[in-house]
């Protein structure tokens, strides 16, 4: 059994129906369109669900023979108090849409509470009495806001629903307004186009870097980034729905092209070099003797890169079928800061200084190994704008796995600023609190000493590249200085130069689709195996594949 959500994307319903999920996307992104497609697939597979339809967008689902839309006020009031009727809905895996656009919040609360009570009763009766049931909540920012009164029953469902066979799917246009503790607990996310900075910031927990999240600005209607138990990180195009959509836009209804079609960009493309083999075209792309911009870059093995170009091809079908071909490729120069660090050490004989060079990703702020290949830190960019006390607090929480206010007061200086720093870190969505214990909401790591990361002996080559293929640093050097000073007491940045790490961006194609991937020219390894269908990804650091 599979739910065919995308044009070439299916998921196991077991990872959706009883899990916590979120569908996120601004107006016009195709958010409610995707939710409707999910409902169609659930109904086709006899899986039960209820949609809390706040705006009356899902009336079109009544066109499906297995889905009922309830919009009568009296009927809505009856169902929110009738325990036996709700039990029948769950036991029979009924599919219903509750149009609550004209009702009060209390009625919605009453209905959700009775659903939870019935599911709890069935749970206590034994697993043979349970039946998976999904609760879909539109405009989640209304019911579980970041600030203001939260509908407690939704938090309860989110925490405890799984054992009772209840799954929950939140849908929202404004993730910045949704309670971050609830959002961070979602095992699955579908994220469509977002352009507001606050909204992009709020979903960065699902990305390895802020620049990855900014890719969302380039998505087209119906394209979504998917991550979680349902699938490895990837981008999909939602299939055409079978029922009319109350919230449809002309953009979605009129689109007929394959979402995986990619417009070849400037570089060494198939159309330009039809008379050359893929290997010859790769050598042209890897040529660093031409271009209008001088660059210092970490040297790479051309043979290894060309071999990787071929090894990363996939077959349309496992073991059989044609392998992909290279449709387009170009060399990108990703920026790295070569940072001169001076460390001061106080000894009995006097103060001594040690100078060394550290490599730091100029997009994410992550510390790299001495050869620029492997990352020695993760998500450091999240800490880039914090002051000294906030960094000290965050460092202690990360180091201990969690800390109480009393423990922080005992261990850290600047005691008067600890409480305000905790408040600021909560507002930024970096930490959460449970049972008086503050804990990090992100997986952030970094080496405790910079000395072992010294890249003093690393040699660079002088080369040239086209301006558009040389990616500009995102981090400012002043920000970098504060980050190093805050995380590594006694260390100061005395200088920072920009060098480049070569990455081959390639578009692979088979008979029916295309995908874009990036290959690290230093290792020959694919940075991201299967990625978004993004027409303009240049200048954005894609997420490392785990």
C-alpha cells in the first residue's frame, strides 16, 4: 500500500497516519492542494481522517465518493458531543471534512477532545480495538500560536496521540507564528515556497544551514521539500488532484509540464557540446585556466571527479533499465575563509601566543578539516549573531546536554545576564524548556579546540573562473570574529582570506525526469544525491546528504 503524492513520489502511509507531520507553504504555494491530494490518497486506501477546515477550502473533496463534507452548524455541534458517533467514525475509518469556517473555537475544541477520549478508550481496550486515524488541522497558527493561547488538546494529541493510533498533520501559511516546540516535534515535513524571512528562519531546524532553507524562495507552486520518516530529504512535484479544489489557483490548474524539467543554465551543457563525450565536457567544466575572475582554490584530482561523475549515475529501474546521462554540468567555486587565529595562553613564565590557520565555511560558518573536505562542526551559523553571554549559555547547554537556570548561574560569569540570555535564546527558537531544564532544539556541534584543526600546511592553487560560478561568502568577517572569540576564549581572529572549494554541479537525466546533484571535487563524493527541481540554485549551499 502506498500513497502516490507526487508525480514520481510515493510514501508508506504507516509513516504518516499515526505520526506528527506538517505541511508548510505561503499563499499560492499549493499547500492546501497538497493536503487535498493526501486526503484523496488516504480515501483511496480506506484510511480514516478528519480535516479541520478553517477556511472552507476543502469543499471540493465532496466530489470523492469516499469523503464526506460536513458544514451544517447543527450537525457540527452534534458530532462534537456524540461519543458513539465519533467512535464509529474511527472504527470504520471514515473520511470527513469539517467545515468550521463559521463556527466558534469551543466547538473545535470539544470535537478534538472527544476524538482523543474515544481513541484513549480504544487504546485501553487493547491494540485489536485500535484503528489508525489522522487529524488534519488547517491554519495551525490559529490553534497553536507561538505567542498567545494554545489549544491544549492539540499539544496533547501531538505528544501522546501515536500510542492511541492518532496521527496529526498541521498545515500553515505562517510557520513563524506556530509554536516552535510543536513544530520541532514533527517527524515529517512538506515545505513549499516561503519568501518572508521570519518564516524561512522558523523552518531552518529542518535544514543543515540557513542557506539551504533559503532555497524555498525559488520553489514554484506545487513543489515541496520533503523530509522525515516518510523519505530522505528531497524535492517533489505534487500530482494533479482528482477533485476540484476550493482554494485552487490558475497556476496549479494550468501547469502541465513535468516538474522535473530543468532549464539548462549557463555552463557546459549537452546542447552546447553534442559532439563531445561526457568525459570531454567534464574536463572543459573543470578547466580553471579560463574565466574572468582570479581565484585561489584547494587542488583536486580531475580523474577522481570524472570517475565520480559516472559512478553517481542511477538506473531508472533497479538492475535493469538505462542509466542516467549527463545533461548539464559546471564547476562552482564555493567560498571558504582561511582564518588566521592567535591563541593566548597564560603560563607561569609569562603569556605565550600560538598562531595557526583554520578553515571555515563562508556560507554556513562550519569549521572544516585541515584539507577542507570533512566538516568538524554542524549548524554553527545559528550561533553567529549571539553576544558573548548568549554564546556562553548556549555552549554550556550543548556541552552538558541540558541545564537548569541554577546550574547556569553556578557555572557561568555574567550572572545578571543569564536570565535575559535564556529568554533571547527561546525567542530565537534555539532552546526549549521542560521540567525547568533548558535544552537545545538543534543539533549543533563543534570541536572544543581549534589547534587540531590547523591547516597551516595546506597548499592552494591560483586559477580562474567565470564570475557567476564563484559563489560569494554569506558570513561577514566581523561576525566570524565574534563567533570564534565567544566559543574559544583566548582566541582572536587576526586575518581572514577567501579561498574556494571546487564543487561540480551536474544535471542527470533519464527518459522521463531530471535531477540536480553536487559532487565534491576534493573527494569525488556526491554532496546531495537527489535534490530539488530548482531552476535557480546557484549561490545557495545545498544540504549535505546524511
